[in-house]
C-alpha cells in the first residue's frame, strides 16, 4: 500500500503528523524505544513566539473524561534559540519538521515567519488562536479579516507552505478558511482545541491556573469531523489539503478522518495514551486499504458518501 502523500507542495512519507505541543521540540519522542521517524510524515514543533515565554501558572494540565485540558501558555525559549540551538540537533534526514508560529501582533507573526524562512523547517503552521494585543486582546482566529491579515503578513516574508490552524470556537469556520486561503494559506489544520474548564469542588476554585484551557482528546472527535466536513467542499475545489486532528487515538479514528476529508492525520493527545500509536495506525490503514481496494492513502481521502 502506498502511504506517501502530497501535501501543500511537499511529499510526506506517511500521512501521520505529530502535532505541536505534544512532542516538545521534536526531541522528546525519540527517547521511546520502538519509535521510528520513518512512521511519520512530519513533526510540528512546539508553539514558538519571537521572545521567550514562561507560560501560565500551574496547574497547566488536567485530565478530563475522554480528554485533556491544557493551559501551557506557549512556554518556549523564543525563535532565535529554537533556530540556533534546537533545529541543528534534529534528524532532518529522517522526517520533516514544521514550525508552529505564534504572536500577539501581526508584526510578531511576520517576524517569526521571516526568521523560520531561513531555517531547515519545511513548512509553518500558523496558530491564529493568540490574542492581538493591539486590538484589545481579540483573538485573531475569531475574525476572518484579522485571520487573513496574519496569513498575508507571513506570506509576504516566506515561500514555504503555510498551514493555518482553525479554531472550532466560532461559527464562521468556512468564512475564515476562505479568507485565509485568499490571503495565501496553502493548507489548513482542523481543528485546534475547544475552550473548557474544570472545577475543584472542595476548594470551589478552577483547577487550571489560567481558569480556562484547551480541550483535546477523544471528546472532541465528533466536532473535528464536522468541521472538516463543513470546509471540505471549499478546500477540495481549491486543492487545499486538510491536516485533520482532534481525538485520533487508533486506526478506526484515522480512517474516519480520511474518509471525511483529512489529507493528513494529526496525532496529539493520543500519543500520551500510547507513545507507539503511529505504527499501529499505519498497520490499520494498510489493512483497511487492502480490504477496500485502495492502492494509495490519498485515494480514500474524501470518499464519504452522503
């Protein structure tokens, strides 16, 4: 079975992508015996801002029924450190590494992209869930115009593929995808986490230090599938691939996403349950493809019959 895929002008050895924030800066997962870079098409590095950030106060992670809340707060050492000290240590000959770009202003997004343009990363994912400090803390991803401005600013400073990460926390997902595509986005990550919180009933206080956090894991899978289905008609028409993500924990999940329209499969919280998840999913994909006579992964993408 052919599991290699084209994606935003790149060729990936498999459709599996390790998601930002779940494998650090690409070094953490390599310690696990039995893990192979040959099983993944790309690794998305931890979210990076221009300057170092300490992140939110604890608690920052909390397990919920069928999922996980996180409020890390973009803790990272800053773009210059990542480029100068982390990227040179990564095995670029084994798989691809993508940056995850964050900022609190359009100018910061553009500067981070400009610096990563002159680095070994082969693509950049744009996290437009960050608040724009110049607009009173309004989240870029909640407004099509602001989202498009971020994409356009990054498009002006790099020719590398740009993958816009779509938030599910608004009702304008198709409008945002269209605006970002017209501004120069080459692909879309669907979806980012949902906003949620947890409460300590004895203390009568929020459990997370940030009060709210991003909900990921199996609980959000139905939302992710629906969002992919909503935008698939537009992205397919304009040949813009989708990196599907949100609660994928086994081969059955991955197949659901592929059939619905995910050109690539993003693994995040599922890796915490099973660090060797990739090989199992690839085996299940090959078995399904053989049983249903798909000779290539990309041939079953979007084969949903409604």
